[in-house]
């Protein structure tokens, strides 16, 4: 079963107003135009984007559900803080347990249609030279999240998929640093994962995902304050 892609809709067809507003605010958060922990003014965003407060509040509600925005009664909205050192370590420890398992299970259980979806998604992400700006970097984070979500869903284990989905891993990690080389490395690692899953090589998929997560940890760890 293919995971619905909000970002695919934003990039490939005229967006509904709500999706467009969501995409604009998401990009501001991911590019750090709205700093971690920074206050988010509904009025200011409505003026900036030329819309009413309704689509702004709807977008912020979606972002709150994704862990990128927090809402406090009588205070308002803020961008979520960056991961702490303990949260970063816990996140990667859990990923190393769940994601290699999910990749191996996906290699055994994935449908032909979902293999096609993974290959198409990987193809859309391919070409690091096209991801040079900060807005594109934010879009890449969404594609990266969809890629890992699709692998988890294709594992056939609903509890593992739901657990990984609740982590909101990729949007938090990509806020740590703007790094074009990180994109190129991730793309190459994704290609190895997809190749193993498409070949229905469970052992190869497990190892490829494990290496990807270990290398991802190395790319981001220097940005964590300890």
C-alpha cells in the first residue's frame, strides 16, 4: 500500500489553498526562517501570505500533529525546539532497532505495486544538484520522510510503522543543519536500500538500512549540543 504524499501534491499539481499555506510555513520552519522555539504569529503569517487566519490555523494544526509546532493555551504557537542530546541518542537507538527490521520485512512482503512506488519515489529524489536551495531542502525532508514511511508500511507490521511514524524523525533531523552533501549521501544510500528490497533480499535490505542510519547519525551528531 502506497503512503499518500502531501509533498507530491504540492510539487506536481496546483495546490489547494490549505496545502499551499501549509507548504509555505513548513518551508519556513525547515529552513530556520522560523527559529526552533520561536513564536509564530497567526496574524503576521496571514498578512505575509495574504490569506485569512483560517488556513493558517489549519496549517499550524497539521504541523503540530507532525511535531514541528507546539501550542500552549493562552500563549499561542511556537516552532518546536531542536532535539536535545538525549532525544537524539534515543531516536537513533530506536531507529536502529526498528528500521533495519522493517526493511528486511518489506523485502519479504512488499507488493509489486509498492516496489514500483518506492522506485518512483527514489527517482523523484535522485539528482542532488536539484536540491540546492533551502526551500528545496525542506521539500527533500518531506520526500525523505515519505521514503522511510513507505518502507515501514511495506513491512506489513502496523505497530512498527505507527511507532516510526510518531517519531517524526526526518523533519526534526533536517532542521539541525542545512547540508547539500547530506542529501547526496542519503540518495546513494536510499538507492542501495531500494535495490535490495526490489530484489527481495531481506538480509541485504537489513544491512543497507542499518548502514544508512549509522551514516545518518554521523552526519548530524556534530550539530547536537552536549
